[in-house]
């Protein structure tokens, strides 16, 4: 499975981010490209433990639902997300893009045996699960904007 733990996968994601422009239009949903980049950056901050999120206490926290969503099922379009991942206005385009790239690279440099934060919907995740979910999340949004 593709994961943000893989150097080549991170390079590809960063390259795809570089093809994105503020003018790219979403194939679905109401996000703008700047809002999406800020959202992905904040999701990386959440994964790294820099942005606390409130637990949703959903059934997705438990097997087999968690495994199905992390590893198998396609990300649903227009799915709800943690309020904290949509709450801030995006900054300048280049600043947001640079922050998003840096956070993705920082994730890849983290120790896998560290204490990872809980995901608001999926609860406790392993480093492996965070890497896969992180890739699937950013890939979902890059596809949303045609890159």
C-alpha cells in the first residue's frame, strides 16, 4: 500500500502539489484549492499531534470498520471532517503550499515508534495506519483538484 512513509510516494505527492494552482477547480465539493491545501496541512498537523481534534466517538473507531476505511474503501466525496481541519482561513498561496510540503516531509522524518495522537474518527492508529491514511487523504484531495 502507498504510504507517506515511502520516500518515492512523498516525492510524488509534493510534485503533484507543485502542479496545483489557486485557480484549480474542484471536481466535487465546495472547497477552493487554497482551502484544500490548508485543510491537508492541518490534517498533517493533526497527525503529528500539533493540532488537537475532538473525538467523534463513531463506530469507525472499531474493527472491522476502521480497517475497511483505512485500507480498503475509497474515500467518500463530500464526507464530513473534523471541524478543526476546516476552521482557519488559508494564508497566502505560496506560504500554505510551502507549509503543506514541509509538514508532509516532517511526517516522513518522524519516528514510527513515537506516541501518535488519536484520529477524531478512527481513534488510535499505528504509525503504519497514519502513513497510509495520510497518503490516501492527500491523494483524494489532489484528485479532487485534478492533479
